[in-house]
C-alpha cells in the first residue's frame, strides 16, 4: 500500500499514522524498525485477549520503511 497518498492523522516519536478508510497505517521512523514485529505481536496478543486495541492486519516493509496495517 502506498501510504504517501494518504493524509497523516497522528505523529509521535516512533511513527506517523495514516488513515485508510476504516484502517490505518503506522509507518515507523527508520530508527525504530527493530520494534515493529514485536509491537505487532504484543498488540495482537492484547486484541485476542479482548483488550480494546485495534486488530493488526499485517506488517510489511515499503519504501525502506516498516509499516503496520491496523
């Protein structure tokens, strides 16, 4: 997915968030790429346990940056 054509809806120290309809892309800054898969696993665990967090639909690398699709 090409997040560069989407409007950012949030930004923090580690990533920018872009809205894509009912879903969002969390695009990580290159310094935090090593945390992407761990964060996705922890969020999936929390979601599966019934906590009020978004489901993770995938993690990928595009344009040399890691992104999570939630």
